[in-house]
């Protein structure tokens, strides 16, 4: 039977919500969760059109949520522009890039 509820909480971690495994359309990396960007608040269930960032290539992606489940696509130019205009989003992306740099050391 098909489960039309694609999201489930991560046991013991209120900042993370799991979903079916998706593939980044840019780099092909697999991901299966969404988290609150700063880890200080509860993750909310992604809605159709919500933005996310691939932890591997840092490309901006858009959630596609519908009756058949969840998918993602690459953000278009207008979505990229809106993301870049947000001070919170820029700050979060800078934190992600610092985290990735530390992991490569």
C-alpha cells in the first residue's frame, strides 16, 4: 500500500525529519532528511516549493511534495535570487561551507 505521508520524525531528534531517499539533481548524492538549518528549533515538514540545500554540492534545491510523495528539483533563477537576498539564508549557507571545509581537513 502506498504511504501518502512521505515524512516521519527522526526518533530522539526533534530538529530532523526523514523522507524517502532522494538524489540531488546536480551531483547525484543521496539524501533522506531535512533539518532545521541552525539546529536550534524543531524541523517542520517541507511543503511543496520549500527550499533546501544539498549538503554535498551546496546547490539550492526545491522540494516537490504531492499526493505521490516527495521529490526535488534544481532551483530556478528567481528562487536563487530570492534565496541570495535573504540574510538568514546567506548566513546558513556560509555555516554549511565552513562545516564542509572542516570535514575536508
